[in-house]
């Protein structure tokens, strides 16, 4: 006979089940340990670069021409599909200039650019068919990214060639609606009410992604390279120039390596690398010279981020150089599903056009939690505004006040040297009801700042052997 559980016993039973559940859960990085760097190293050692069969498929054998004019879209497609269907290998693009529309990768394919190769992408939007993608943290059906992989595994783009998106003030960039980028009064753009704003409204209204159909006539620029729901991804040694929008966008992807990539593109929203809803991402030995954030770690915008609910986690940035950009390493602003366990080391940042070295931006429409950000062994030549910037009131595109209070905690900087820190060493603005918690600077030297720090609603800011403008810093009084 089964006895009925009493009302008083239910909370106890629930607690027991909860404890069993968490004890059996997937092992995560223990960021409260004495050495989180050792633990994240263990995680990243599991991120292996994909390997490929030693079989080569030369695109010239599939009808490609290297004259910079012939449309190689179908030739690339045939070579990639044949390679994948035969178990994978290397699709080789030899030296020369190859014009094309979108390139779609398949399983087990390494799309390899020989040194001296330039792939020149069409600027005709009709050459980029509708696919499931994302625009500024909101999913939709829109133009295909220039290089795209959807739900694939073991994929790569490698080699010392150039990917040229041909974006400029005549192509793609004017769609942002800014005079600075070629837009003129009377021209259509993404700011028209039925375009970007309508997409955001659709997400808030819960419209299914398959019904958020944009593309032609809506002026939402495509990402350059996007891996959507992919595993075991590699980008290595390529150079990216003249991007329409975000340059490298792993979204909902796991085990991603970006190694030795060089990016130079100064258009609107030209972020260098934007991992979104992604896990175990290793960005190393790269150079960023961009029109927006060099690296921007994201996890969805507002209602769409809360719908997907996949945090970005275990992101390692190592041995990179950052020049122009809004931030060297940035978290946000599309951050509604949260970001945790970010590790940045052995990087150099230096430009009068680099606003902030380490940047966190969010607001109460985004919500989400940012936690466990570790930065060490960084050299900063010059930044314009601040070495560390945290803004819980980040505001673009009108009113950004909502009911989803963000959280920011556990931000650690160690062994950082700054020659010219701009306006502030630290510029941090938290919410009164949700203060920024636990900022620690250890062995940090910041010179030539106008003000040591400006903070609002920050709890537990600590300085350990930290000098700003030559003065040993004391912990601020509560």
C-alpha cells in the first residue's frame, strides 16, 4: 500500500531531490577555486581542432575560374558537396581571384585558401538566399552570411588567403542608415519601421523564427562568417576585409577555435568575433582592427535571448592584438541568456581609436548575468575612455529600460600595464537594486588617466598592489 506524502514532508523531499540533481550534474568550471586558470585549461584541452581526410578537391576541377569576374558559386558548391559526400577532406582554392555569392559549408570539409588567393564576394543581395540566421542578437530568416554552416560538424576555413566582402560606403554599409557610411536622405535602411524595429517587436511578441521573414527589401546586413549550431569548428590563418556586418559569428556552437585570423574592416557593426550562445570557444593569435568591438561575447537580445536561454561560457582569448574598436574584449550588449567564465591573457591593445580595453555593457531590457571574467598579462598602449568599463545602463536605439535587472559580478584583472589610460582607470555604473559585485585589480599599473575611477553602485572593489598615475591605490570606503 502506497502511503500519501504529507504536506509537511514535501519541502524536505524536494530538497533531497535537488541535492541529488546538482551532485549528478555536468561538471562545470569551478571559478571560486584558488586557480580558475588551471581549471579552464583543462576545459580548453578538450577543444581539439577538427581533422580532415587527406584528400583534396581542387575547385578548378569543378568549373571554377580565377579571373575575378566569373561567378564561382556553383563550382564552390559542387566541390564542397562532393567532398562531404565522399567522407570529407580539403576543398582547395588555388592562387587567384575568385568571385562568388554565398559559400555554404558541409560536414567534414576544410575550405582551404592558398596563399595569394582572394575570394571576392558579390555585393548583389540577391546572391545571398534566405537562411536561418541572426541580426544583433535576434533570430530571423534573412540573407545568408557570406560563409555559412548550419547544423554541421567538423568544418573549417583555413589558409593564408583573403576573404573580401567588398563592403564600403557604396555597398552594404549605407543600409545602416548613417551619413558616415554612405546613407543619404531618402535612401531606405534598417532603421525604417518595418525593418530592424519590426524584427525586435516580433521577438517580443513570440513570433516563431520561421515566420520572421526579412531579406530583400528590409536592409538587414548579413554576417560575414557564421557557424550556426555547429560542433568542432576551425578558422585558421585567413584574413577578412571589408565586412558588411559582424565578421565571425559562432552561434549555438560548441568547440570553436579561431587561430591566427587577421581582421581589418572599419564599417558599421563590424565586430571582429562574436561568440553567441556558444561554449568552449578558443580565440588565439588573432589581430583585430575593426569598426566596432574587436571581440564581443553575446547571448541573445531581450525576449529572444530569454527564449533560447543558452549562456555563452568557457571563452578563452589568448595572445591577440587589438587596435581600433569600441572595446578590446567586450561582453554584451546582447546578453540576455548570460555569459560566464571568460578568460583573457597575454594580449596587447593599443590605439587612440580603441575606446575601452575590457568592456561589459547591458541594461534592464537585456537582463542576464555576467560572471567570472578573468584578465591577466595584458599590455595596453593607449585607450580613449577607460581600461575597464562596466555599464548597466547601456543605451542605443531608444528606450532600453525594462523589468529584467542585469547582474555583473566577479571581475578580476591581474598583471595589467597601461601606458595611456584615457579618461578613467575604471568606469563602472551599476544599478542601485543590482550593484556590480567583486571587482579586483592585482598588480595593475595604469598611467596617464584623467581620473583614477568613477563608480556608482559597486560593491567590493579591491586594489592589490595597484598603481594609478603613480599612486598606490587604497580600497574605496564603503
